[in-house]
């Protein structure tokens, strides 16, 4: 075997190192199937909303209201995840989400679905996922040891994007051939894979973190800890900006598909798949890295993410938009997976649930503001502006932080050199 072949083989083995752990393999298989179903449902909700209202603002509101509970109950959900068995929490939330998806499907199939009903069900789904998310994110640290944690977090993002490709392709085909309700029923069934994987896990092989004892002021303690720990605070600040303005693709891409390119659900699926392919490649590159991303790397990937979104917004043809969106996927997954890994590796074990709940609140909860805003901008100024309004601030954020973080790195290196000299 050539040197290049050996190098590639080594990188692939490094990228998949955490898959050697049985409990983590079960987790990733179950989550991947479920996430594919979730993307089918996301597509279905978007086109059902457009079918019922024909409004970009209404689509933004539908996306935003599902994430409203993150703003209200996000920190509380993190405290609950730190106090309780995360595996049991997931069994409850995943079962409840399956029931909610089935109700979506029945109402859509019978023609009883209305826009207010859609908003109500989306809100209920959000109430469930706000408690599901911190348990789902922080349980990874209980499935692998610390040496594999960064790899496991990034690899989960890669597999999620593989599932996004599958879910978007199948969802677009189902909407075109069978109809929107089929996506909801497929998603309801997909939750079964997570439930089975959780049941099959071996609790004796888990790396249990010590549960936080019940005490007053734990929500405030978690918020204070996160925003007074420098690296956590900077990472969360970046997530707030990008989560509010850039990661609004469930709103911006359907409008780009139907407006800029005069397409349909299949066009939207193609856009999502192109972005997902880029995300998979970017995730594999990140997973092969032995060291976690630094804040300086995060600022570089944020700048790249913003720049590629601007390219996608200005692409004159669908083919060029697909190429640009693949680059968007590459940069966005590098930023998102790096940010999540930084948060988990930097935070104390007894605070991880609360920190990841704050991540969900900053990343997903900001969509409550961002999705209606991007929907309104796209409706009033054109669908391309929905991407530009996210890409430009993200580029500026990344570039603005670069000199600050570079200076901090030089100061730290000088301090380390003096310490070694002593």
C-alpha cells in the first residue's frame, strides 16, 4: 500500500474511532434513522405551511414557534438532564414525539389540518424536544470515554447529515408521489429505532457522570458558570449570532427553491442534499482531527460560513447554488460540531447538561426571532436576501473576532514560555 493510501486509511480509522464502542454504535444507528425521519417531517411542515398560507412570514412563524420553548424552558431542561438518568429521559421524550408526529399525519391526511392547529402541534413538539435535546447531547459523554468524546460528537454530526441527505431525498419523493402525510407517518415510525437502541444499551458499560443534587438556584448557577467561563461565553456568543441569523435554512431554503428557482419540494430536497453532502465531507475532515477546535478555528469557520452563504445567495443558476450550498454545508458543520465539542470538553461534567441546554437555547431558541425575521426579509425583499441577511453578519462576526483571538493566543503562548523558563 502506498504512503498516501496508508495516510487515508489512518485518517478514516481516526474519524471512526468512537464507533468501536458498542453503546455509541447503537446510539448513532438509532439517531441516524430518527433524524432522517425528522428531516422528512421538517420538509413536510414547510410545504404544508406554504400550502395552507402561501406566506414566507407564516413559514418563519411556524419554524420559530416550535423552538419557542427553548427560550422559556431551556435552562430548566438542562438542570433536569443533570439530575436524572438521561437514557430514561430519552425513552420518554422519543415516545411522546412519535405520538405527536402521528397526530400531524392523521390531521394532514384527513384534511382537518389548519394553520392554527399546525402552530399548536409545532409548539407541543417544541416542548418535548426542549427536554429531549440536552439529554441527547450530553448522553454522548456517558457512552465514550474522554479520549473519544470530541470524535464522537463530530461523528454524530456527520451521521446526522448523512441522515439529512436520505431524509430530504425520500421526503421530497414522498411529497411528490404520495403526499405530505406520508412524511409524518414515516417520522413517527422512525422514533422506534431510537427506542430500540436505548433499550439495547448496556448500562454497565456507560461512563456515568455524577448527577447534580437537587438544590435551589441551579438554573442561575448554570447560566453564571457558562457566561463567566471565558471560552464557554465566547462560544455561546458566536452561537447566538449564527443561530439567529445564519442557521435558518428550514425557512430560507424552501423560499429560495420556490421563489428564486421557481421549483417545488424536489428542488428544496436538492438544495438540502447539496448542503448535506458538504456537511458530511466537512464533518469527516473534522472527525479525523485529533485535537478539538480552538476558538480561533471557530472564528475562521464562522467567516467561511458567512462567505459561502453570500455566494449561495448570489448564485444565478440552480447548479451554481447547489455547489455553493455544498460549501455552506462544509463550513457550517465545521463550526457547529467544533462549537459543540468545545462546550462539552470545556465544561465540568456536572454542568454539561446545563451548558448543552444553553447551547440549544442559543442555537435553536434564537430561531424564535430569526425564522420570522428571515421569512419576512425573504418575502419583502426576495428569497436571496434571506441568505444574505444571515451570511453577511456571520462573515463580519468571524472576521471581527480573528484579531482578538490571535492576540489572546500570543499572550497565552508568551505566558506558557515564561512559565517553562522558570
